[in-house]
C-alpha cells in the first residue's frame, strides 16, 4: 500500500461523506466493531472494487450511514482484539490472499470545530483471485453482504477482470498536486510526439493526460500518476521509486567480450520522450566505415538503423513490469548488439514472424504506435528480418533465458565461411518465414542473396537449404519439382 499523508486521509473522509448515497465500495459505521463482520466486509469490498475498476474500497467508522454526517467514533483499532490477538493481526491472518489492507486513524475537525477521530480501513482491490475471509469469498450487492458463490455471474465477471487488469495502470506516484503532475510528466513532449499544439491552460493539459490514463483523480482529490504515464512521458523515471529500474541502459564494450566497458549511459526520461535520443546515441557509437558511393563519401553503419529501432521498441514494450532487478539494456560490441529485457518471449520463438502479436503492455504498445515508434499490428520482426537480409546479415538470434528474460542479438556482417551452421540455418528459416507471410517462398537464388553469395556459389546455398531441411524448419513446396526450380516454405506452412 502506498504511503499517504494525513491531509490526504482528511480530504478522503470529507469526500466519502459527500457521496450522495452509500455506494458498494464504501461501508459506513459508527461504533460497530465485530471482527468477523469486518473480515467479511474486507473480502466483499475488495472484490467489488475490482468489479467497479477501483483501486481501493473503504470501511469508515465515524460517519452516520443515513445522513453521512461526520460524527466521529470511539473505535480504536489498536486496542481491539479477537481472542488473544490484536484485531489487525487477526484480520491479516484471516484474509486470503494477503492484500495489504491498512487501518488509519484520522483526526478531523467537526462542524462545531471540535477534534474528533475517524477510523478507516483502506482495502486494495482483489488481484489475481477473489479476496476471501478464510476460505469463503464475499461480495457487496447494493448495501447487502453476500457469499460470492451465490452470484455465479459476479464471480465469472471477477475472474474476467483479473485477466484484464494491466500492470501499466497501477499507481507509480500518489498524491500529486497539479504542479507535481506538470513537473513530473513532460506534457509538452507528449503533445509534440502526437503532433498536437500545446494547450494554453493547465485544465486542458490535466484533462488530456487523464483521458490518456496517464493520471487519475484519486479519492482524496489529488492526482495519482500511473506506471503507464510515467513510463511513457516522465521527465525522469528515477523520481518514481518503483520505476527506477525501468531506466534504459546502453553499455559499450571495446571488443567482443564484456571485460571492461568503454562507457555506460542511462536514459531516464519516459520511453516516448527518450526513444529518438537513444537511437541517435546508438547510431553514433556503433562501428561504421566511410565508403564511396557514386563519387560521394558517406558513412555505412555495421547495423541497419531500422532493425535497431524495432528491437529497441520491442525491448521496451514487451518487458515484464512485475519483474524487478534489471533495466531494459542494450549492450554494444564490435560484432553485435544485444537487447535484453525482463520477461520471457510471449510466443514461440520459431513462430515470431507469423504469430498473431501479443503484448504484455497493450497501452504502452498502443501509445508508442500512435507516436510512430513501434508496430502495433505485429510486423516489427518482419521489418527486422527484411533489414538484415537486405544487408546480407545473419538473422537476429532470439533467446529465452531461464523463462525470465528475453535477449535478442543483432549481428554485424560476417564472411560466409566464418558463420556457424546454427546461424546459417536460423537465417534461412527466418528468411523463409518472411517470404511466406508475404505470400511467397524461397529458392536457391534467394538464399544466395540473403547471404551475399555469388551465382557461382550455388553449392553453398544448397548446403544451407539442406541443413535447414534436416533441422525440420523448412520443406519443399513441391518435392517432385526439378532441383534447380525447387522452392521452400516454413515447416508450419
């Protein structure tokens, strides 16, 4: 549970009392303190908060149920017990799973100016499974508390909600004032990336950021900034404690090993804000050579920029936000670039090109697509393979590391004789996948082109095709075709 100030809870009490009627996500009491009843309400309110798309629900002592007058309470949760156990400890043992509800005693000045006490429990919404008291789940129906199992349609809806609650929409920063919002989030950058004029007044800015789901008005009347908002347009992600490990790191090494990095640079702005800066930096530091083309000198990079852009976007969009301890990372060597992020690949690696796209972070993917950064429809790897094959480079190597991380390696140009069989087979297969999704197939000539081989090197291309068939990754379109006219498609075609 995020720590909030006493002023926040005072404003929260005022806001809850101002509700026109008792709503399903709030229970008002005066002095009723039956432990088992409280436990049932924690279960019921937590579950209904999820159904209503609320982050929290509340039990409040000190507000009259009918009039909503704030009259105070004599309930002191620290002194309350169930048997020999303190009430808070007993409740924590009884509620499953552990949801981190918290008690708060709020000093409040009533209408006469006297100080009174209001006690409340802040109850997080259920996540992953229904919140239960012991083994029984409850649900709030109107003002009535019922067994969840009696309402099958509510239970089914609750499970559907668990599948749809994205980590992107959880709170990264709470109790932000209007000044905090416009200081922490690069709102001018937001409008620039979308090609929109910057509004002349703050209310319009807050309205737009709220519509974008970057910020929410909380129950205390201030603003909460979501993970989504911070990751996209933060001025500095290190200002958000839980997101400090989401800062992008780019590390340069002097040769092919990790023994002694040349330099390391962090990009702490939100991903949409810093994306072009990261790409520009990578293109500046990667190996390159000066060539003559039609009498004009120009720089030729060892890695295609379009592939770098797509791989960087994938690294950011597909990271698992619930895994901690590692940054999205780009490591640059003289012969390769490695892109790493938390989270295993969401689809089978061998079907990365043709599978219907999946994303851990749909909101991030959608917004970055709107900003022209990444492909939402899943053609990113098509572009990567097209870019590498156009430069006669090996296809990138995608690795699932211990089912916890994804690493993609982009290779620079390697003479065919120095390539490994594994790399040749992977490249041939990926090239066949790209051709098939574009309603085509590959031939010996296509493989020669992909590897930069001359027509006189047909035998080398045939060996690559033969090895890929032996690995059961491609197959002939028509096995009865004469060898010189043979064409091939992926094994799954």
